[in-house]
C-alpha cells in the first residue's frame, strides 16, 4: 500500500508517532490521576499490579489498536467499513469504532474542565500566588476555584478553544512539531522537580510507600483500579491510538514503538509520584486526599522553591500542554471521519464536535461548584461521567477492539502489519492478547460491575 494513501497525511518520521502517541498517553492521567489513585490504593501494591497490567493488558491492547489503525490507513470508522466491504470483517463491527469515538468524546467533557484547573493554576503561579502557602491556604485556594463556576467556565472555554484550534490543523504538521519539544521538556522538568521534592521532603517515606509491597494491601479494588488506569493512561479503548496508527509509517515496528510509549508513560507517572509523595509525607497531607493532591500539595513546594513562581509557571504550562496533546487525540477519530466522509475542513469538524464537548463540560463544572447536585445513583455530573466512561465504556470498548483484532481479523493480515522478523514474537503477542489480556479485562470488568 502506498505510504501517502492516508488523507490526513503520514507522520514525517517514525519517531513522530512515538512522540504523538506518547503525547496522547502522557497527560493528566499520569501527573494528576496516577499519584492520587496510587495513594488511595495502598502505594506499592498498586504500583506492582499496575506494572503487571501495563505489560499483560495495556501493551498488547495498544499494539492491537495501532495495528488495526494501520491496516487501511483511514479513519477508524471507515477502516472497519472497508474491511467489512472486503469481507474481512462482519459489518456489525463498525459499532466498535463508534463506541470508541463516543467514549473519547465523553471523557473530553470532564478532561477539559480539569485541564482548565491546570490553566487556572498556571495563572496563579505566574501571579506569584504560591508564595508561602501552607496546607490550609493551599487547600483554601483549591476550594475557592471549585466554588467559582465562572472562573472554571472561562478556563474550560479557553482550553476547548485551544483543542479545537490544534485538532483543526493537520495532526501530521502542527501537533508533530509541538510534541517533539514537549515530551522531553516535560520529563526534564519532572526530573528536576522530583529531585527537589526528594531533597526538601520526606524521600524515605515516599520511596517506602511507592515501592513497598505487602500482600495485605492487595485487594480486588486495587486490581480493578490498576486495570482501569492502565487502559486510561495508555489512551486505549477510545480509538485515539486506532486513529493515530493510520498515520504511522509502514516501515516502523509497531511493537517496538508501543513498548517505548508504555515505558515513557510509566516513567512520567513514576516521576509525578516522586514529586508529590515526598511532600505529602513531609507536610503530613493525607495520602488518600484524592483528586486534590496535585492542586494542593504541589503549590506548597512550588511556593517554597527559591525560583518558585518561575518553576511553577513552567510546570503548570507543561501540564496544560500535556493535557492538550491528550485532549486532541480524543477528538481525532470523529474529526478525521467527518473530514473524510463529508469533505468539510478539519477545523469545521473540530468546531462542531468541540462545541458539543464544551456544552456538556458546563454541566460537569457545575457539579463541582455550589450547584453540586446528585443526578443519578447519588452521583453528581462529574462523578457520573467519570464512572460511566472509565468503568463501563472504556473497558467494554477495549475488550471489543481486542476481540476484533485477536479473533475476527485475518491472521496473515495482522502478521504483515506487525512486521516482526520473528514469527515467534508475533505468536507470543497474539496469544497474550487472546488468552491473557482479553480474559483479564472481561473478568475484572464484570467482577467490578457486580461488586465482588
Ligand atoms: N492517556 C491520557 C492521560 O493519561 C488520557 C487519554 C485517554 C487521552 C484517552 C486520550 C484518549 O491523561
């Protein structure tokens, strides 16, 4: 198949795929969510199970999604349509990319609100508001933000505006330049912050908490959270990687590229943990503080740094950009599809979809403020969307996509796509996907639903 067949273009070098997929994977999930999920799930036990989940579930499913994307080089919906027209798949499978796109769309509605918090904190860092914060005032600052819907709406709107602008450009041009600089910069800044945090904070207790393994901490909830977070963090189950796979050069080994993406994703999450936990222990913040961990404990350290406002501004700027490179990948599936199917520009497609996300996002941000009302099952708007997408949609789509690749797609087609020199490697991956990843996802998901 010619390299230039894809309407949206091809990444200019194989490495750009790694940067773009890494940019999608590395986001709020690593820096904001990972530390608090780890805190709520007993530290070391979660980390251990999480690493296992990345290897046994996340990586094989990621490889499956990217390979499927590269088979036809079209948007995910047309890819499945094309395969079914060629009698390679049943036409009902087209439901899967649709569900994947809807999941990404729904996740973006609250992802954008939280990215908006990062922007609000960027502004506070620049304005020097972190100076001499203690735990009480840092908590007060966060609560004030959650109780001002107007401010949250402003940042949410600005973030969605940036998402629309970026995704409206060709992903193979605008985005690729951005991520190439961004990912390495983010890692360097995190390394610097982690070293500082370990110097001024309680490094011993943090390392003990992160890496200490004890069987008593290993509960079913820990496993459930680890599987869910591994999928979320690698951006699988939402069609983002499926869409990006289509722009990948045929010369690149998918398995190698995906392994690098998983490694970078884990590295960034660990670094974020090493920034947060030494402080959490030094300032005696509750490790189970939940979502407020990054927005309460980080400003304290940043306020205490000699170059605090500067470092703070850089950190939150990078967090915003990391969130942006993830957010755009959530809309990519539908934007590419609308662009290819209806011949409208990417910008028009992005504006329509982004506008709808923006609108639903307003309900989400209201659920943090005074309007916090329980809509269903005792959950507010944010909790409903978060739980519905991460506990139901995300695993279901990941399972369906994996079943599609493992059981429905012709084996020789897959093998050609994966260009592994050794048949044994392919066989290994195929078996892990079929007999480990899929059963584990099904088991954990169903058990989670029935509340084992
Ligand atoms: N992986 C991203 C993160 O860790 C979130 C994401 C999910 C991005 C799905 C794209 C698609 O923040």
